[in-house]
């Protein structure tokens, strides 16, 4: 097992990383020196080959120009190889020789240059072919300098934005190169001669093989379920993840929340129909639509009970026909991120007699504070309430779910308590492109009842898309998700989990949490800043988010702009208790606690002391 903290690929400044070897591309006898240094203090040098015209400092002057496949179809492989090589040269230059003012955000001049270079629809040359070589040069020399460094800098703290682990980037390159459409699971090839068993995945054996991609996706999902400790109470299946037979990768937590509410909508109506002796399947929303299903079940409203739910929850409610107004706040007074179980119980009682059915949405990581809606004592109570009143429990764990993968050490006991019991939910949403540090877009959705998920997502009347009949077979992804055609987004997740294992993931998450706590302690103790939501809170309640504001009201109004203008770090603004606030979200594998805490303290101290 290779842990993040111990992997020389990620930490040694003298490590040479050959992209061609990693991608499995043969050395074609050209400029294949693809070494680069991960340490931002070491400048890489490369052999000079073909001189490339350079319009900005971002393009490497000695990077070879790629061949043109348009003039020679056989040169396609050469073009891609040289494109990868040139890209790595350019990224190396970006990360090793950039000034601190360009480390996180692009310069205004680079942005202006890129904007002015975009094709003009009124030009006679609009959509005339430029050719691969010139287009590639345009991308590297003009577009790339105008992109931010969210994946390259350890101090891009805006939103909740993960980086990209090198093994995930390599896997994603493979995804693009092979371009698998992961939609239908075909039976596995036959077993070895003399064996009487079916295919390796439980389906009837065939004499041909299509692709391993669906099996890799399912393996990655099972590994995630195990990593997050969600298999502690397994279902009837004896395999890991058996109680989460409904499982898939999505575009992100927004899509996963949409699936969670859609499944919840089906389940709560079916439970109401069962209570009055109705036909559950025939009158499902997926079959007859929302209006007819609700009328048959005697339901006049489906409500979503939550506490400071993410905005994507309301968006998902709109998309599945529930509406923004269906999302109702049930937070504890003074701690609005916490779910008030007494209020939830009261609302469930009231709703039962008024033709209202409920979905309970648990925020495992509130987006502004990073705090959690429940704790180790709450989830069993919530499960009992949901079972009593026929409600569905959905967990939005976009980033907070990964607290379950932190080490079982004393400093993380509090966080483990906050995410304990989430395995009792009916469905769970999470993001891979946040704390797991795989490329966009990558979300995760888990559902205890696969039949509900397939009812929502199956493709009817399409025999050519049919899933295998075996109950133990891998479900075809197009019948358990929103998309039919979909990218092989599982491969970077599979690669990260295989490369880093439990130990490596835990080490990476620990660094994120410790940097966040270092910053929380700084703003808490500072004469210039106020730690939110409460300066009386324990640092052990902090996972990866730090919320604060300036004590000086005038400075607070411009604090986000002042921080971002330094170019040394990037933060996003928000509002808390009616006032502006700054939010730091630590989510990159690149973070170094001592180094990055020092930079943040320098920036915040200089801004406060230089004010007025």
C-alpha cells in the first residue's frame, strides 16, 4: 500500500515522473522527457528540442511542437504523446516558476488576453479550421494562463474544491484515451474449462467479453462503502456493500441529492399506498406521474425536513417535482445546522393526519460552518421515527461523509461521533471530486433498496438495454442513474483507493483537518478576527471548514477581496447571521500544515494591520 504522506511521487522534489510510462505509451524515439517536480520550490529543466513560439511565460519555450494528425493520420499517436509531454512541461513551469502573485489566480492581463482571443462570430474566419497543432498551442499559451490553479495550488480554499491526485489524473487520462461508455453491464466471459459455475459476476456466461468497466465501477463503489464504514451492518447479501445494492457514480452531490429525493418520493408514496391497500408498483410516480400517484395514495404534499440544507437540496426538490417550498427548516435554535429531533417528531405526527408524507434530509457537513446535523445518539432515534411514520432518510454527505475515513485517534473522536449512524439512512449522497481528490465531475449515490432506484431510473421498453436477470449481477448503470451515456468516472476513484488504501486516505484527510484547525485557532485567538459560528466551540468540532469575519465592520465588507487580491490564497465569501463572512475550505491533497498555515497567518495579519 502506498500512503499519500509516504509516496515519493507526491513529496520528493527530485522524483522524476514519466507520463508516457504511467499512461502506457511507448517511447517513440522523440522528446519523451516528461519529468516534473511536485515540490513548488524546485525548477525543472528539460532538453531543448523543437522551438515553440511562446506568447506568455506560461508556455515552456523548449517543449516540442506536436505533430499534426490532420496531415498524417498515422501521426495521431505521436500528436497525443507530444501533447501530453508539452502539457506536463507547461504545468511544471506553472507550478515551479510562477511568482506568488500568480500561484492561485490568473492575472488580469492573462484573463483579458484569453477573452480577446475567443473566436469572433462576425469574423470571416469564424469556424475556419485552425488545425490541431495551432489549436493546441492556443490552449496552452492563451487559455491555460487564464485558468485558476485550483488543482495545482494547496491554498485554493474557495467553495469546497478538491485537487487531483497524480494517480487520479493518470487514470483520467486513460478514461479519455479509451472513452468507455459505461451504461450496460454485459455478462462476464465463461469460467475456466471444467468449471460448472456461471460468469465471475453471477450472470450467465457468454463466449465473448465486452468491457471490464462496469465491474471496475462496482468494485470502486464497494471499496468506498468499506472505506466509509457503511458496511458495518450488512444486508442479506454477504458481500461488502450488500445492504447498498443501489449504488452508482453521478456527476456530483447535486445529482445524487436528486436521486435521493426521487427515491424518497417513490418510497413514501408506496408506503402510504400499502397502508390503504393500494397497488404500490402500478401507482408509482415513475409509472403514472406525481399527480396520479399522490391522488391514489391520498397524499396532498411531500415535504423535505432538514437543517440548513445545501442549496442543491432545494434545486433537487424542484427538479423532482416537489418544489423549493417543500424544503422546511427543522434546526435547533441557536445551532441551526443541528436537526431538532423533537421538532421533526412533531412535524411527522402533524403530517400523518393531514395527507403529508416526509423525507428527512440530514446535512452531514453544513456548507458554511462545516458542522453536522446529527451525532451518535441522534441517528438511531431518527431511524425509529422514520420507520414509525413511513418517512425516508436521505443524507447529504458531499464532503462530511468522508469524516468517517479519518483515523480512529483521540483528536478525531468528536468528528467520528458526528458521522456515526449515517449507515442507518435509506440513501446517501457524496462527492468524489471534493475530499477524495479525483477530477470533476464525480459524485456518489447509495441506496439501501435497489428496487426503488431501478424503478425511478430504468429504461422501459428497451430490450437492447436490459440488465442481467441474475439477482447477484451488477446492475447496468443506465438503470440506476440519471444518465444513459456516461463517462468512466469510476476509474480515478478506483485508482485512488487502490493506490492509497485506508492509510493513505486517512493521512490525507488528517492533514486537511489539522490545517483547518490551525486556522480556526488563529482566528479564534486573533484580536482582529472572530471565529464563527461561536468562539466558544471546541477545535475538535472542526473538520475542513473555517468560518470567520473581521471584527472591524468596514474591513469585513472588503475582506474577501483583500485576501484574494494577494494572490497567495483564494477564499469564498458567504453570510452568517446577516453579516458578511469568509469561509476557508481545506480540500486539497497538496496541503502542508506548517507551510500553508504560515502563509494564511501572514496574509490575514498583514491585511488587518495594514487596514486604514
